[in-house]
């Protein structure tokens, strides 16, 4: 009994943190299974441990910890339906169904907002465009290569190399004239 009370206290504190990391850890390792097992073993008797477990499930339901609600309903609701002296578990089931309905309505709204054809998509994007935005075609102009740059004739390539060599600081005639102690 002492260990189950300690386990219950730990689980309640982890749930009370409302931290997604701890909730996912509890779900992944099925840490509420021993709590639910202890709750079901006590039966209809009114013990402190049962009250603490019911309080934890009420907290999960009222604070709407979606991950834990869906986990409890999906994995443990079959065994918890037999508990009839409290409506906590039916509230969890109701909260789970409301979340499913909310997700389904959101998906339907997103589908309604999506354009049905390419022309309606183009029209919708034109309506939402800010006049200060950069046009994509204009922007792509700067990223395209010029056709003439790739095919330089040998004479212009040699002239470009000579110009590069003249401007390099190692071959600058001023260096020797202005800095006589500078090594060549």
C-alpha cells in the first residue's frame, strides 16, 4: 500500500507539471497502468488511494491534457468503464470525443479553404499578394546565368586574366615605389 501511495504521488506530480516531455514518457512506458491496476483492485471501497487516483484523473480531464486523455481512453477505458460510482471516467471519454470532433471539424475547415483547382489557387494567391512583395519572376532573373558568360572566347579570357593579374597587390608597381623596404 505504501509503494502504491508513493507511485500515485509521483504520477500526480508529473501530471501536475503539464510538461509534454513527462507526459510522453508516462505514455511511452505505460506508467499509469500500475495506478489503474491498484485502483481496480481496491474495487468500490472508499480508500485514500482511490480518492487520490480519482482526483488525478479529474485533474487530467479538467486541465485538458490531451495526450494523457487520449492515452487513458485508448488503452484503459475498457477496464475503467466498470467503475460506476464516479463520473470521472465518463468525463474523460467525453473530453476525448470532443477533441476528436474538434480535430475533424478543423480538417473539414482546412479542406473547405483549400482551392479546388489550379486556377482558383492562382486567383487566391493573387488576391493575397502585397504590392510591396518582390515578384518571383523578377527575383529569379538575378539567379539565372547569362548565356554569354559561359562561352568566353580565348582572347577575352586572356584579357580578363591579365586584368586580374594587374590588380593583384603582388604585381602592383606602386608597391615597390611607395614601400622600398617591402620585399618583392
